[in-house]
């Protein structure tokens, strides 16, 4: 590996980012607290839901997250809770009305996802908690035989986003997270892997970046049996928050606390 690609240590990156405070919906959060406190609270609240329909609404609202739906996830949960209070109420007509109210861009696909997910969940053999436990056991291998992935309109990123609402073991790799991994140089910790790359639309590169996040989590002392360190979901949330406030599409490097670690910033200085 050339010196240009000498990656920063993940723990150093998190130590530099964690105390930095950013404004979100009229409240300041440190990047570390957004990952640790906010993300853990979301997962805990979702995992303790008792009613099968409430879990369905939260999970499927996340499955529906696709290009063009940014900022609509919370509204979609509220709408689904309003429209679908029992499984018998999940009809094509109600699904269409709910999606139109949500300004969802792919109505027919969304209807299919809702109705097919209902079929899966209503099967007598399906149990949400057993499903989440299996997903946690299978996080490292990608859980590619997940029945939800068999639904037309559900891709790996949407499924992973949904699982991340209920498990700290899961993270969804989007282009923003991929940009941060690449810009900082963290991605080069996997330089010699055959699936190396930073394009989340390519399945193998997506899975490579997901494995890399899991590797970083383990470096911090995290495991599925241990609350210590940073889980994959907490890492995802922290880096996402960093991307929203500082490392944007056009990064605001003058605000960044880790320019001394960032491979891109250092390479600009060298040039």
C-alpha cells in the first residue's frame, strides 16, 4: 500500500469525532451521543414493541425506504400506524392511499412490498423475535436467504435499514457513508480484499463495506454478546451524523476535527 493510502486508525477517527456537537432539529447532539444514545434508544424502543402490527409498521416503513423518500420515514411510520391498526386492514386500496399521502414515488412497488410482507408475517411459523435473533446471528454473512429479500421491491440496503431499526448488529451502507469511508481513508483497511470498492450500488462492494464496519466494531471491543465498544449500527449512525453536519456532498473541511487524520485532506496538502 502506498503512503497515499495509509489509512487512519478507526479508534482515532471516532475519538476525534465523538465530542463534536452538531445541531439537529433544534437540539445539539455530540456525534458520539448520536451514535450511542440516540441509536441505542431507537433500537431499544422498537425491540420492546409488543404488538405484531406495530413492529410490522415500523419494519415495513423502513423496507420502503428508497431513492426519493428521504425525510419521509418517520411520517411513513405514523401513517402506517394510522392506516394499519390490524392486519385485516392492510388492503391494496389502503396501502395505495397511505403511499400517496406519504408522496411515495413508486406506488405499485410499495403496494407489493406491503402486501407481500403481510403474507410473510401472518404465516403461523413467523415470529418477529426469532427473526431478529436469526438476523443478528447472520449479520456477518449477510443473511442473503432472508425471506423479506424475496419480495420484489426490497433490496439489501432497504432490508438492512429495516433491521438496523431493531438490532445494533446491522447497518445500511448508503452513498453518504461510502463517501466518508473513502474520503477519510478508512476504506483502505480493506485494500487487499477481492471485493474492495466504495460503490454501494454494486452488491459485492456493498457487502465489503458492511464487513469493514463490522471489523471496526470488533476492534472497539463490541460483540453480539457484549455491550462494550461501538456496534455496527452505532458506527453507522455516528458517521451518518458527521456526514449530515460536516462531511457533506461538498465537505466543509474547515469545520472538521479530523483533518489531521483524513487521507483526502492530507493528500490535498501534499499536492
